[in-house]
């Protein structure tokens, strides 16, 4: 589904990514792991069209994304859920979800997606009349995911969903992502929490200083000495 080849990118003349290549197959749950500043979020921004690469290519479903605007990439079936979810805080939970379905024309389909979102995140159904700005941090993360779900994208790009969350809430968000993947949705997750992420992802890439230094099946990476010593606190 997603092919990234020899990608290099940066900001204001400062290079952040060097020759990054990765593959994501349809229906996979793939993670981009690494410390803060490794270039994980930058990679997602390039894929979503928010940042132009200085070298390399990105293909989605066999088609190049070069030159496409973010809105065009979104319509192609890619959704980026950022750290802050970019919610409309002065609007209700229900209204935010409706905005996620703005490309849909049939009311029945919108209602079906709404019920799917509420089934995945029951707390949002309870809070559907509540303003998004009054939700807790964890509930905002859930609303960001649910709003993206309304469009039924082919590929979810999820950036640091655990940031600032208590462990219990974090695991609820991770379980929701896993459930979305089990329903057939392809997920690329950027995370610093290596242990929790490897427990739910199929495969992972480890970025350090803008380069991929390790890749493989999650179970294999959990037993890797470098991962255990540097990220899992094992020796």
C-alpha cells in the first residue's frame, strides 16, 4: 500500500531524514519507533504532503504522491492524526465527527460511520453533545481517531497518541487502534513508547538521528539486544 524510497527531508535547510525507506502492506499495523527528534513525525508529514521531501519518493497504492497537495492526498485515502488531533474545540463531539464525514453524501452512510465510531469509543457517545474543548486529554485523542474513522481512510497515520496520557488511558487508545486494524484498516503509528507499541504492531522500524537503523517483526525486535538495552530497560 505504501512505498517510501530513499526519503530525505528537513526544515529551513536543516536535514532531518536521510535515505529513509519503508514498506507498509494493506491491512498491516506498522510502527515507527525511536527517541524524540529522530524524525518520526517528519516522515509522517512528508507522506501526508505537509512537507516536501528534498529527495526520494512516496507511492500510495502504486501511485506517486509527488506534487499532490495535502487535500488531494487525504482524498486518496490517507489520514494523518497529529499529536493534538487538530479538533474544533468550540464545537461539540458530534459536530467534530460530522466534519470528518464531509466527503460523504449519503445520510445513511454517515449514520453508519457514526455508530461505528461510537461502538469503538463509547465514551464519545456519552459526550456527543459536549464541547470538544471540555474533554480530557485521552478523550480528545479518541475523538481525533474517531473523526478520521468517519472518512473510512485506507491508511491511518497516527502521531504520538500516548503523549501526555496516563498509562491506563494510553492503553485504551492503543486498544482502539488495534481494533481499527483488526477491522481491516492499515495503520502506521509513530511512538516513543517502544514496549507498548511492539505489543500491538505487526512490524516496526527504528529511527535514530533521521536514519532507519533496525526493522523487522515486532516479536523479533523485542528480543533484539539494542532494543532491550536502549528502549526496554533490559540488559
